């Protein structure tokens, strides 16, 4: 296994933090980009406990200044893992559009812009790998997941196009599409909904919303993610847990036979 220089965004918590530690323990040069100063301390302490070394920097991927700092100070990286993202939930028919716009700014536009800067390095070096952390929501939408799913559908389209465009330059592109894992991210989506939803005002009933699917242990995904990051031959698209591949394909097929809604059954 060759030692790689790896930049991971959103590494202050959840998946990003776990993967940073796991990769550093395997001897890679990991640059963990976090959101807050307190996360710098936490990640460094965790690295010390695991007897590994990680460079930790506070980087806001939505900040042009921070983007330029990263491009300048982290040259010649081998792998970029775009893990930073946010989640907004609730009825897409009523969610404040400014929340959807911000979600796209973080999950789509800033991730794309941040990646473009590193692509220039990789093209010059004629090598590199870009990994987008998408979601199973990048393939299927549904009730109360419209905003988040829309942003991840966009990420999927970007990754597909980028893969085709960068192949002649020896640059690999892949997506990792997690299902529900107990990282706190999905629970935060529910909390975000409750910040704006008011059953006295909103007409769609989301008052008893809770995360509807059992969430897996985030440690279970680590071996699969490491394989995608380290391998030169893994698939472009990587769904975890694997059981969701069948579910995704069934739901995608079902949409082709889905009928329009019938006339209203709501009593006036």
C-alpha cells in the first residue's frame, strides 16, 4: 500500500473524523479540514489517543479566502474526499427557500468550487482521485427529504460528468453513498426541521416527524470506505450498506410506473 496525501473536508465529526483517524493509522498523510477551533482540539486529541498523526486545519469551504488558502497550502495531494455537507428536512412544498438555497451552496456549489481548485493541481500532475460523499438520497427522494435529496442528486450529476471529463488526465472520480448511519447527521436534519416548522401555520402535517429508518453503526462503513479510497480499481458508485443497492433499484424502477396523484381527498 502506497502512502497517500489525503485531504478530507467535514472532518470535525461523524464520518469525516472516523475516516481521518482510520486512514492516518494506516500510514497516510491526512489533512483533516474542520469547521470550528474546538474541533481542531478534539481531532488532535483523538489522533493522539490512536497513536497517529493528522494535520488539522479550520477551513470553511464556502469561503473563497479559505478555499484559496487550502489550494495554496496543500499542494500535490493524491486524494480529495469531499465529505462536508449539511442537511435540511421537511416538506419541500413549504420549506423556506433560503434554507434550500444554503443547502445547495454548501453541498453543491462550494464542494464543486473547492474541487475545481484541486483539479488544476491534479491535471498538472496527471494523477489524483476525487471522492464525493453523496448519499442513497442521491438516487431516491421522497416525503420530507426533498431538499437534501435534490442537493445530492446534483452531486451525483457533477460526479458523473467529472468522471468522464477527467479520465483522459488520469484522474479518478468516485462517489460513496451511505445509507442511514448513527453519526448524528440524520438526527440533526430532524432538529433543523423543528426550527422552522409550525403545525399552527404549515399545512402539511410534519408535527410527529422522527427519523423513520433504523441507523447502522458508523464503524461498519469504515473498511468499505478505506477500500474505495485506497483502491485503483473500485467502482465509481459505492453504496453502503450493500443491502441498499437492491432497495434503490426497486424504488427507481417504481417511479417509472408511478401515477399522478388523484384528486384531493381532504375534506373542506
